[in-house]
C-alpha cells in the first residue's frame, strides 16, 4: 500500500526584502490559494498503463460505477460541460483512465478528476475485465493522490453485487460520495424509499471514512450543486 500522506509542494523561503521585484509585486502572498472549481475542467490525459500515472503530488478524485450507471453524464453535469466525458447508450470498452485537469488553464493542473472505465458490463470479455482489475482496480486501491471516490449508482438498480465488488478496491480510509443517479426516473415516494434502502446498505459497509449519499439527477439538476460542492471541498487546501 502506498503512503497516503499528503505531500505539499514546498515554497522556497523569501530570503530578503530585496528579493521582491521592484515593481512592488509580491511573489508570495498570505492569500489562500483560489478554490479549485469543477467548471474549470478540461481534458488532461489518458492513462492506459500504470507507468503513465501522474506523480502523486496533485490531488485526484475518481469517479467509479457500473457501465451505464450514468457516470459520464454525471461528470459532464458537475463540470457544466456537454461532452467532456463521453456519454453513450452503448457502454464503451476502453479500459483507460481519463484525466480531466482542474484549475487555471495557463497553469499546471491544480487537481484532477479521473473517469474510470465502466465496471462489469455484461458483454465485456474476460480479458477486458481482467485489465480493469490491473489498472483501474489497482489505481483505486493504491494511488496515493486520491482524495476521495465518487460512486455513481443507477437508482433503479440500487447497490448491486458488482458495486460491492467495485467497493472492495476502494480503501476504507478514503472518503466516499455516492450519487443516487437518474433520480428523475423515480416518483417522489419511490425515490425516498430507494434512498433509505441504499443508505442502509451503505451504512452496513461500516467504512470508517466519511460516506455521503446525494440523490442526483443530471437531467433535472437535483443534487447537482451539493455534489459539486462536496467534491470541491475534497480538493481544498
Ligand atoms: N433519465 C436520466 N437518464 C440519465 C441520467 N444520467 C444518465 N442517463 C442516461 O443513462 C445512460 C448511460 O449514461 P452514461 O453517462 O453514458 O453512463 P456511464 O456508462 O456510467 O458513463 C445514457 O443513456 C444517459 O442518457 C439522468 O440523470 N437521468
Ligand atoms: Mg461512460
């Protein structure tokens, strides 16, 4: 297991006042850094094998879920983009991790959102499933930069056996945000009953780290702002 300790970039000390530029501009200020906003997301890079992962200094949030759960649609909605993550009715078979960079465009990424390949699509050949375990599974289990994981559930399927399997990869000390997605597909009372059942199932996992569930619909915007704020808070400091 990798060390999850946060490694902060060291700021070089300002040696003397004359080190400051004569214009009066200060190189370092006491102002806290600007918060990282999901709406700044743009494509970063595709990681197809372990050796291509970025160094662990930049915080990451991973999005996981079964194929067709609504993961790409949720990422697009959270980032206010139409086609940042590719959403389709036919689940893709690519096993790569897609990195979306956050922060000012003219600066190196301040953080990353990471779209993981859909888990366990029924028609997925065994070899593809195995390569999921080797890259995405290992990434969730070991990558030190992870600040939290967003699990997307299709509210009509609730927590399936595949979701339980997927969660086995996620270290118990990582904060988890569960989006009960496509909530617009359920009426009000059905939605509330589903929420209670999923909540009970999640509590029974007895994960020691913070676990939050948000009833979510990319179509209506239900839970969107709360989910966005939650992820942005993980990326603070
Ligand atoms: N009604 C409804 N459909 C959704 C919602 N989110 C996703 N979908 C649909 O569910 C299907 C799968 O979505 P997608 O984002 O591609 O799932 P992924 O495989 O998990 O990335 C698509 O047809 C989406 O249009 C939602 O909030 N409401
Ligand atoms: Mg997708």
